[in-house]
C-alpha cells in the first residue's frame, strides 16, 4: 500500500529531534521505503496488541521503531519513534 500523506505528532517530532545525525539519515531512508510500500519486508511492519491495538509499528534499526496509526486511505499518523520503550 502506498502512503500519500503522513502527519507527525508533536511527541514524534520531539523524539526525532533527539536522535543523532546518523539515526536521522536512516529514518529518512526508511520513511521513503514506508511511503512507497508500508508493508515492505525490510520494515517488519506489524500490528500491535493489547492496549495499543489501534497502532502499528515498523523498524528503523534493530532497536528503533516508529509507532503509527492508519488514518484513512493512504494516510497515516506517526505517533512516536524510539526503542521498545515507546510501547509502554
């Protein structure tokens, strides 16, 4: 599925600013892959469960993830970015 629009929460933007330059470069590359195909196998996109069952996640690196939600056809909202602590 191709993504046409991404909205960014203030929380996501604050967390993104805290990343170092190399991590930000990887985020930009992964976001391009995500926009082209949000289920590209390199991203390991998966639905979350429990109290976060309305959210999805995809991998930036082995440790870092983006927490997001589908908002409508071709639209998503990025909620948070970080290590596994974003799930708590």
